[in-house]
C-alpha cells in the first residue's frame, strides 16, 4: 500500500457520455483483459483509504468493482465538477473523518502508483489548497487533490453560478502542480477514440513486456 500524507479517498469519474466513442459505455471498454475503469481502480485502491465511483445510469453494471457508485446530483450532465461534487458529498457523509480526496478520470489506464503522494507533496510545498497533475507541462484538471471541505464552494459555483470548467474553479483557489514525465509513455494518456484505444493496447503490451523482462533478469 503506497500511502503518504493525510489519509485520502479517491473519486473515479465515470459519468461522461463518451461522445467520441460513439456513445459507448467508456468505463467498460475493454483494454487487454479488463475494462478501462478496472485499471484506474487498481491503481488508486492501494494509494487511498476509500474509493467511490461517480457514474450515471445503471449502477449495477459496475458492481463487480466493489466500490460505492454515486450519480451526479445535478441534471443534464454538467461535467466533471458535478461528479467531483457527488463524490465529495458522499465522502463527507460516509467518511467524515477524511479531509482529502483525489479525483481521476476513468479513461486513463496507466496512472502512476504515487499519484496521491506526489499531489500531497506539491500541495504542502506550495502551501496550496488544491494540487493538480501535470505531464510534459500539460495540465490534467480532472486529476487533482481536493480538500473535502471545498464541496460547499463547489456546490455554490455549480448551482448558483453555472460554472462548468474545472479550471474556472481552480482559479478561485491557491493551486499547486505535481509534474510527471512522458517517457516511455504519458501516465495520463486518456482514451477518447478507437485510435486511442489501439494506442493504449500498444502501450500495455510494451509495458507488460518490460515488466516480464525485468522479472526474468532477476531470476
């Protein structure tokens, strides 16, 4: 279990509509031997003390993952901020002792195993409220460390101001950034199209091959 910093929960964002995948159920698109969301859950579970999935539609389709599934509380698919709010509200009710949660999209199967630890380190170093992942100087807004207490501000921004952009909310709070490299692949590579899914298959094969060779060399 790789946990560093305060005990932290994880919110897996699986509430999007996957329009560029033809409306397919993106979390359940297969990559290798398991669905995309399975990789995200496997990466985050050892780093976190609780995990919740934000998803709309039939929650039973995700039951095998063994995590609570909470839908958006707001209508009309208002975007990832609504999913983050749903996750934060669930955690505030079910795990009131926790102060932090990390959000992550469901279409990124190669997440680093030190995501939470490095986000906490960046937040502390900058004395910030929110910490956000960045690779090759590209910001990944849905991969962020949130104080759960910010849910009140987030609800106000969504409901009363109709704010939709994650970066728009970040602009209201002190933020820090944690940086990752992109070699041999970007750990935040995300899948939006069939071509992306094919590229992910190639990355997975290369990664698994490297792990196998490393294991053989140690025998």
